[in-house]
C-alpha cells in the first residue's frame, strides 16, 4: 500500500513536470508571435507603391469630369 502511494506521488509529480515544461516552451514563443503579428499589421497598413500608381492611372481627369 505504501509503495502505491509513493508511485502515485511520483507519477503525479512527473506529469506536472512535463506539463510545466510544455507550458514554458509555449510561453517562450509568445513574444515572437506578437512581433510577427505586428509586422504583418504594419505591412498591411503600408501603402503599396504599385497600387498607388495604378489608382492614379485610373483617376478621371478634370476634362472627363466636366464633360469638356
């Protein structure tokens, strides 16, 4: 009976140790994920020079708007 209690305690502490190791590995990756997300958002907000030129090419001129 005493051996079963000791084995139970050892198994529980081993499982907790593995869980904490995995959690630490996961939490170590969080700052990199946040930095990557911020780079994605910054890139999405940055105007694209090719798209800007394309929009300027399709803008109606004042002669087109006035009908002259």
